[in-house]
């Protein structure tokens, strides 16, 4: 007697169904229904990946169990919280960063009491920002050290700085080979608040207006 096969929806139809789901909880449920639903649901869930010390172990476990999942991330938003400077925390965060392959936009946020990114994590972030696919970098609450190091990628087209400090020398010393094509906008955490908008490699304009 022939075994009965469970009928399956065409994968194209599954992809269209998932694409119309805009609720994260529903997408999570779809990701565990069956293998045809798992990958398209994860693609939607990971399109923008928000990570902090609480979610970082789960993300690392997901990337370990399903390595392809890292390629689904288009935008990374990472918040540094109090536990990040510990060696296990830095190592785990660096592993998450190193798994990413096709990120287009990166946001790094300084959490409670942070003024700088630990060296090991900064190196991992440097690798992501220098991916050919990455064109936007947003730094929140960091200063000259991070901006100069991460802003040197020749692939960047937009650099956004929020609540930055020690930024008065950034336009002159960014050391980006394509500075003429790079849009830089920032708001300073140090008074007076001001906005930099780099318009060419040799000329910059200081606008006395707040940008956030």
C-alpha cells in the first residue's frame, strides 16, 4: 500500500503569504510551523536585527543552528549595555558580528554609562562596516575614536552621529577615501549643539541647527 504524502503548498505561494505578514509574533509562529515556512519567515524577522545583552545569546544560537540566517540580516541595531565589557559578552557579541555577511546599515548605540566601544568589539564592527554591502553607519553616544575608525570605510555613503562628543575635528580627519561622496550629519552631546554636513572632500559647512 502506497504511503500517503501530505500535500504541500508551492514554495512561491508560501513566500507570498509570509511577505504579507507584518506581525512579528505571527512570523515567529510561522518560523516553527515547517521547513517551507522557516526560511521565508526568518528572512522577514531578521531583515532588521536588534541586539542587546539579553537577546545576544539567542541570536548567536540561531546563527549556530542555522548559519544561513546570518545572511538574511539587512540592518543591524546593536545596543551596548552594562554587561558588554565582560570578556564572555564581548566574545559572544563579536561572534554575532562576524557571522553577518550582507548588512546594508549598521546602528551602534551607547547604553547605560558607555562612552566607548571595547577594542575587540570595535574590530568586529570594523569588519561589518567595511563590507561592500554596507552603505550606512549610525553611531549614537560615541565620539572621535569610534567615528574615525569606523567611518573610514570607502563603501559608506551616509554617516549619522547622534549625541556625539569630541566631534569638532571629525570632518577634517575622517580619513575616508570617498569623503566627497559621504553624507555626514550629526548632533553633538557637547554644547553648543550643532550639525555638520560634509559636502566635499575639501569643504565642509557648519549649520547652526539641531539634527537628531
